[in-house]
């Protein structure tokens, strides 16, 4: 608003002075990182719905949380944006699904991909998602793909500062995970420094853990 930072700080001090002060920060929640089975697990279920759903989960071969910048750049490039390999190849180029995306849980070293598909395309869609992950691991990544992924993340970091809700979520997560309470903008140089080798390294750590298919079955 139009108030000066000094006035806002004064109001905070006055109104929150009576609250109990914690001299020590809340302890970070320790990560729980599991290991993928030797062979992926497959589960399926059928429901009377129009569209089938393919869900895949990977565990990364590590005993600690994934590094921030390489992890988020990899996921954005793989399936976390409209310029990702999954979106441009599996959905747009090959038309194997209605929707597809991926998300990563750095803390637990997990990744998930999901796609809305025609039931007869489930198997080939799964195979193509795996192929795109293998392409990342083999460094089959163009500079344009890498630059687009970085730009997407940097834009999100810059927008975080414009929203009190986003800032609250950002710093709560940092405190919860025991990570540095730096400004969102301070992560930008790390993102800019990520290389194709970094992305390939993260991709090569992924091990398929579980596949779940919800088969759609239209009632006659």
C-alpha cells in the first residue's frame, strides 16, 4: 500500500509485542527417503468414467533431498511446464494423451507423472513418458529447452515477491525443511547456473517405483 516501511514496522512491533517470543527456531522435519523396489509395482482399477488415468511414481537413487536448482530445472524441463518434453512430445507431437505433467518432491526424493488418456493408449503413453525421461538422462536436451525451463522458474521466483500468500508459503516451506531463509530472488543465480549435465544427472537417478492405471469404462 501507500504506507512507508517504517510505519508498517512500527505497527507490527506495537501490535505483536505482547506475543511470546521463541528464542529458537522450530526444528526442521527430517526427510523420509525410501528406496525403489527391484521391479516396479503395477496396480490398476476400473471405474465408469470417460477417460482413463495413468499415474507413475519414481524414487531418486539418493539418501538425501535433491538439490534445489538442478531438481526444479529438471522437473520443469521434463514435465513441469507447457514447454516440457512430456507436453510437447507425448501430448502435442504424438497425441497420446489429453493432459500430462510431472511434479517433484525434492524433500522425499520423489517424482510423479500423470496423464489423462484413452484406455487403448495407456501402454504406449507410459512407454513414451519413460522414453522422455531416458532422453533427459542421455543429455538429449537442446539449449532452447534448457533456457525455457530456467525462464519459467525465474519468472515464478520473481512473481513470488508480489504475493503475500506466495511469500508465506515459500518461507513456511523453507522453515519446515530447515533450508536457508533467503529471498526468492537469491535463488535465481543458482537456476541460471544449471547445465545440461546437471539435468541429466538428476534424470539418471530416477528409478520407477509404481504405476497405477485407472481404466475408464463407459457404461452402455
